C-alpha cells in the first residue's frame, strides 16, 4: 500500500512564506513525477508544480513562477514546495501527488495526499 502525507500548511500574511512537505511511504518500487495541486474556493483544481525523478525537470503554473520552488529528496521519497511572496489568491487546499510504481512491473499510478490548508490573509 502507498500512502502520502502532506504537511506545512497554515495561516500567513501576504508577502510571507510557507514550506510544504509530502512524504511517500509503503509499497514503493520507484517514483517518477511528484508534484502539487491546489483547489481554491469556487475554482477548479489546478496543477501548481511538478518535478521529475531522473532529470529533476520542473514545471510551474504561470501564476506561481518566480515565487514557488519545488524540490525533492529521493532518498526520503519526499517532495517539497517552498512558497514565497504569498498572495491572497494562493489561498487553497494543497494536495501532493506522486506517480508510483509499487511492484516493479512498470505500471504506475497516481497517489494523493490528504491535503493541507494554506490561507493567505491580512
């Protein structure tokens, strides 16, 4: 079984910073992409950032480029999201995900964390 546990959310003023983390555990043969989605009130879920396993390539939503940084520690099966210069529109529930091959058969599936609330407000 695969489990992802996300943490690090909270309340912060505009311009502040938060660092989210998400650790995968359980039956894991390998992990490919890892990343973060978010869903704000009244909006659809959107991809915030993704990072690959092999090359460490990253992609960001236009709304967070230059402010957010995604990274990972493969030894710990953990992905991070450093969020700087936070804006009220960043307020959302943030969900981590990982593309996991649990058995080594070359068949991967997406697994999701429980979500952590980020609130940016003065």
